[in-house]
C-alpha cells in the first residue's frame, strides 16, 4: 500500500508541477513565455498542445506502474500461500 501511495503522490506532484508551473513561468518569465515557437507563443504551445499529452503520459505511467505493483503483490501472496 505504501508503494501505491508513493506512486500516487509522485503522479499528483508531476501534475501539479505542470498545472502550477505554467502560470508561475508566465509571471516570472513573461518575455521568455512570449517567445514564438511554431507560430504559437510558448505559453499557448505548452497549454494548448503539450499539456494534454503530458497528462496522458502521467496517466499511462500511473496505470502501468499500478498494474505492476498489483501483479507483484499477487505473486507475493501466491508464493506465501505455497510455503504454508
């Protein structure tokens, strides 16, 4: 359960960094965030194009790691059942 909690906190932390990082970057680095990249300002590129793939990656990592943790726990229960 601790490993699952650690995974959840790490994924939530990554999401919060993305969610709060953009407004903070706009506040502290307005000239840099106004830079044009591929026809968009950097702010809109991150918000409109890159934010959703980043969230999907976080979700994908969470699901894959969560399944791996559950499989490891199941294998451990099966092993301990055989020893008895």
